[in-house]
């Protein structure tokens, strides 16, 4: 197996490092709604806010739980447009998107949402599949990548 690591691109090593760091530090949930016993809402909703600043997604790793109602919020604090382009996360998943972004849908469902400066996109869905799902911004010249981990 000598030299096996050479099969990994720098990109893949970067993701691996991110996940390893993450595994040691525990979940990062920027803003989690904790249901109370008094609530009549039987299904708690997990809410995660991803801030976009200086062409970067914060946090760069988002943890979600499979099978749980989810509100994923993107807030663009930059003076330019950004996009949220998920890879695989929403395959076969129904979602509802609100906010002042411009969502785009194709034959395979949700493709991306473009978020204006100081804008916001809120995506409600239930993650079905566990796994590691990259997402990125596809605006020209933007090197913006991050990861959603569904456990
Ligand atoms: Cu961008």
C-alpha cells in the first residue's frame, strides 16, 4: 500500500483534514433551537446558520442529524453576490426555500440559490441520507467550499 496517499488529491486531503479536526472538536452548531417540554411541537427543528463573509462560509463544516426537521440559513454579509450550490444533499428530498435569494431548479430538483448582498436564504427540509455533502459557491472566481455532514 506504499504511496497510497498519493492517490488522494490535495483537495481530498483538505476535506479529510477538516473532518478529522471536526471529529476531535465535536459538533459546531451556530444556532440550535432546543425544544422545551412545554412546546406542543412534537418534532423539534434543528436550525443552523451559515454566515458568508469575505468569500468564505462560516462554519466550514455543518453538522445535521438525519431524519430531523431542519432549517438551514445562509446570510450573505459581503457586498457581492454569492451562491449556495449543494452536491447530493437534496437528491430525492423535498425542500422549501424562503428569503430574498434567487433559487434555481432543474430536472433533478434544486440546483442553487443566489444570495444578494446582505441577503438571506432559508431552506427547510429533512435530510434523509447520512453522509458528507460538499457545497460551494459557483460565482466566477470564488474559491468557496464547505461541507455538510449528516449523521
Ligand atoms: Cu461566492
